[in-house]
């Protein structure tokens, strides 16, 4: 039996469908939503995208931003009544849906989680399709659309938004086909999308070459703060509220900073400590592939992939530095010693 057959039946028998993804939606979540949204609309289904938070500027140039609504209980809860199915992308932890998750539960809406992250407790969802080997959630959506087309004996023909959504999902989650999750299947999917009309440079430029200058200034301040430790195997840096204030930066500009710091020669792990308030910091780890960092993120109350993980800690900036940096050093040194 095909792994999509059950989900396909659920989708076929639903008339009113909600799509959603995590807070601060990334290219994978948004792209997956766009692809399935337009596909379901074409089938005449009533469909709506409601996310826990809004769309970053770069994605507003590619997609019709009015289709990506920020969930507002007062304005949207009435619409949730009578939803047959909620499909949630790139989220395995139900709690990340925040208020929307609470309301779906209260209204007893059927939920499906489609994701490629490892999870401790995927509870809360009624159905799940989790595949850690998939490069992106968008890869899974592509596989589903191929399956659905095949069921009616047709070739998959994608509209502009569907094809661009899938390409953006894949491009952003593989770091533009550079990270270790770049599989032959990912390239095959990209080649099919390009054949169907996607323009790779146009989408790359929309996402990566349209930074507000404040973002680059904030990046400059962040790069200035890089420190090396564990014999150079750890490159850590901070993004403080002071930097934000001086550069005019915003928290949504921070995505991708840790990946950039990982490029330091000799560094195995990059670590960002982002001061969010007097007693809260966001911690981000990126590994080049020798050191697994998800156990470290879990110790701090977070999670993620083996080589890309993070956590939010209830600590001041100084406290976070004093706690997390030594923890990371110890973890890196222990793992490196085992590799010798
Ligand atoms: Mn993803």
C-alpha cells in the first residue's frame, strides 16, 4: 500500500480544508502551503491558509500575500467551524501551533502532520506522515501530488504557484542544494520543476538577493561578535537587542546567520545566542556534519535535526553565554575525541 493512500482519501473526502505551518514560517512551510493550496483550489475545494504568524517580505514578492493570513482567534475561529481537515506542514510538535492548535482541538478538527523533522512526541495530530530522509516537507508534497495525479492516470502538470512553491521549499531547506540533505531525489524534483517553467535565478534572487540594508548591517554586527573556542571547533556569536536597536534590524532578519557563521574554517559547529528579552534567549546550532547537536538542543529544552537544532532558554544574555558555550565546548570535545 502506498504511504499516501490514507491521506489521499482524507483529502478527497474533505470539502473545507485548512493549511498551516509553524511560527515565523520559512520557505519550506510557505512553499508547501502554496503548492497544496492552489492544487486543492483547482479541485474546487474551499481552502484557507492560516498561520501562527505573518509572511516575511521576501515571500511577499513571490506569492499573493493576501492568501497567507495570520491566525486571529476573534476574526477566524468562526471559519474553523465545519473545517473537515487541517493539514499542517513542517511541524511535528502540536504545541507550536499555539492558539490555532488549541482551537482545532476544541472543535475536534481532523489533523494531519506532514514533516521531515525528528520528534519526541508527535502527539496531538490524528494522522502523521513523517519522513526524516526527505530533503524538505515540500519534497513530500511533490511526492503526494505525483501520487494523486497517478491515481487518475494523469501526468503531474503544475501551475505557476504550485511549481514555485515546491521549488522554494526545496531550495530553502537544502541551502540552495548545498547541505547534506541534498539527495538525488531533490535534484530530480528540481529538474522536473524547472522543466515545468520555474526560473531558478528569479526565485533565488527574490529570496536571497533582496535583503533590506538593515539586515546586512545587523549581520555585520553579528559577525563582528564571533568568538572561537574548543580549539576553533566552535564558532559562537551573539545577536543582542543593542545590535538590533543600532542597526534598525528586526528579529525576522536573523534566519540564516548561523549557517553563515558555520563557514569559518576549522569550525565544526556554529552557535548563535540571540537575546530576546531580559530573561529569554534563542539558541541556534548548526553543524558541518561531524558533530551531532540535537541532543545538546534537547538538553536545553529544544530540539531539531542532527545538524541543525535550537532551543529557547529562560536566561539573560550573560547567563546564556555562561551556560551554553561551555556545554557546547564539552559536547564538541567529547564527540571529537570519540572520532579520533
Ligand atoms: Mn523543512
